[in-house]
C-alpha cells in the first residue's frame, strides 16, 4: 500500500496492479448493486404475478440520488482523496447488504427496498471517485484503453448481476436435481444447504432472494479489504463546502455545457444509458409476455438479457483494443449507425427466434462501440481540478436520461408492442449517430 499522497505526474511507470485492483472493486460494487435490484424484481413477480411492476420504481430509485446529489458528490471527489472515498463506500456496501439480507429473511419487502435506496446513494458517491481516479493512475496516453476496460468491467458486472440473479432466483424457487452442480457436489450437499437456509420448503421466493443477498454480502468483505491498498493521490480541488452544493445542479451543468467537447460527448454517453435502460425494460416486458408472468419469467428474462449483454461485453473489449493507443471517435459513429440498423432489424423478427437473439447481441456490440470512445474522450478533456465535478455533471445527465428511459418505455409499453418500440429506438439511434459524426469532423484531437 502506498501510504503517502502523491500526484500522478510524478510517476513514470503506470501502476497496473493498482488499476486492475480498481477494476475489481468497481466491478464488484456494480455487480452487487445490480444483483440487489434484480433480486427484488422477480420477487415482486413471485408475490404479485404479472402485475408486479417493481422494475419501474426500482429503476427510478437507482438514478434519483445521482440527480439529487450530483454537485455534492462531484465536490467530494475533487476536494478529498478519491481512494479514501472508495474505501468508505466499500465499507458502507457491507452495511447495506447486511440490512437488505435481514429484511429479506424476515419477509420485509419495504425494508429491503429502503436498504436498496441507501445502496443507490452509495453508488452515487462512489461513481465520480472511481471514474476520476483512472486518469490519476494511467495518465492521458492510456485513457482510451483504461476507460474502456473500467466501463466494460462495470457494464459486464451489471449484466452478470441481473442475468445471474434471474437464473439463480429461478433455480432456488424450484430447484432441479439434474444440474452440473448436483453432479459435482452431490445431493447430500444440497439437502444440507436447504435444511439450513430454506426452512419454508419449495417455491419460497423470500429464500430465493435472501440467499443470493447473503452471498453478495460475503463477497463484499474481501473486496472492501483490497480497497485499502489503492494508491492515494492528492486532491486538486480546494473549493470549501457550501450548502449551495445541494441545489446548484444548473450551475454544474452550465459549466459542462459551455465546453463543447464535454457537452457533445456527454450527449452521446447519456444516450447510451437511455438506450440501455429502455432496452432492459423492454426485455422485462417481453419476458412477461412470453412467460405469462409465471415462474419461467426469470429464465426467459435471463436468456434475453444474456444475448444483449454478451454483445455489449464483446463490443466493449473490441472498442478498448481499437482505442488502446488513441481515442478514435469514428468507432462511436460506426457504433451508433449499427445500433440503428440492429433495432430496425429486431422489429421484423419473432421474439423467440434465433435470429432475434443474434440481433440482440449485435445491438449490444454496437452500443459498446458507441460508448467507449465517447467516455474516454470526456474523461480526458475534463480539467484535472474539475474532473470530479464534470464527471458528476455527466452522471447527472446520464441519470436524468435514465429516469426518462423508465417513463419513456412505460409509455411505449402502454401504446405499442415491442416490435414498434425497436423502430422508435432505431430512429433515435440514427439521429444520435449523426450528431456524433458531425462533432467528430470538427472536434480538435478527435479521430
């Protein structure tokens, strides 16, 4: 552990060990955050059937703290040591998961949702610091590669969290006795496991939600310990605290908006999260329609999300490799055009066909190609002493668009089928690809 504060400019060699430790910490936080959210969604379907629409309020809960506290958390990241903030949030995550686990074990859905609200606040404080420390560690020349890896590790963790929890919930709800785990570990192991942790018998949604939450809690402990071995860099912001930090959102956004490089790149980044949030809610709607709100809902949803997420991860790796030496904005333009084509194609095929799954993967690949260069460009062009502030402002835009995605998809769900929803998303993606193309032609340093 490097116990002395220092500035990134003094280091000649990139401390890759610290970078990969950061990747692990932020990936685990993203995994647990999304896993906790997607434990509650199938639990709601189990409790209330197809009428269980917890995905909409939970989708709003996860973004509201970013909107409410964006200036304050940006100031925290600039004013204090980012490593210390990351460590504090790693410890808070343990407390949150412990409270959520106890609520689920005692069949207290309101309590579990309340603890999830605290998790959303934790993620809000964590985000500017974990993004802002990347440039401190790797410098400008490696930002394209490092930013892509961090972003894709976070997205991969989010997707594994939501897909894995759906599969896990379905198994724990009605466990099969013919799985690879039974062959490896034996029937006796599972009988002991269920006797200890599943006193209510089969088809217990509370157990199917609480046991994974316990595992998330245990996973968080060693990762929190590893956060204390992150290097500490001296903060470069010296603005004193003021109560206006809790209501100066428009001032913060105004600073971002005045910088054309940051403004346009954030428009693209925000659209990625709008697109992703809308498509995720569409897959839940499609899973309900295919399964009829039965116990198969989790399995169907997991399959749809797996194809989309697999493509996102592949596209992120590809974009990171392409941008490993330089930030290439033409990759974003190509990704946006492919997003539009994929969505239009998805509107023409059956939701249960192999072609539909392949097109979902193509949409994921193209979305990641669109995001990675824009994210690296944004982080690189933000001033060092205001990077946390600008990242927080960007998070504010992302989350406003994420909240809009919840309402937008809900409105579409009421009036048009998923096929036409894909057409709408294709048109919007084509428009955003054109905006980034025009910007890339004139932006200094963009390729």
